[in-house]
């Protein structure tokens, strides 16, 4: 087999090395991808509305839990009793435009208490939950 002879001295190597060619193609592909994404324009120029920072009025209700086991529903102190809390949550959710409960709890509040309050809110008719943070 003359095709697979080892190259000796003085013979010309006529093989194509595709590794540099592949590197060049990949670099070109990346350059084209970046420039194409920068050149894409939206279909129409629109002036989007800006949100005001002080427009944070919640549409749902806020449940606040303190480390001393006090629970507030929309700044109203509610007793720790499950039946009282459920009825206050139900009344507040009936009056709220959105059935969302935002839970603001201290770092020292036990997770079991949070789960209990969220369960009562779900039974009272809440359809969404949010956790407040700084």
C-alpha cells in the first residue's frame, strides 16, 4: 500500500490541517452572532412608561409576623388563634382587589409558623403568595 507510507526525508507533505480552519470559523461565528444581536432593532420605536419608585401600594393583603408570635393582617393585630386568623384573612381577602398574600416575617420567625399562616391564607381564598424582603 503506497498510500500509507511513512514520510521520509525529502518528501512533500500534502495534507490539509483543518484545526486552524475550524478555529477561524468558530471565531467568525461568534463575531457574527455578537454583531447581529447588537444590530437588531425593535419593530417600532415606543416610549415605554416609567414606574415611579414610591408607587408600592399593595393590591393584596400584607401579613406581618413578629418573633414574639404576634401576627398583623394589614397593620391590624390578630390573635394567635387559628379560627380568628382565618376569619380575618377571609374578610381581608374578600375586600382586596387581588387575592395575593404578602408575608413579611422577621428573621427569627420559625418556618413552621410561616407554613401554618400560609396554609390558613390558602384556605381563606388566597390565590397567590409573596415573601417580602429588603
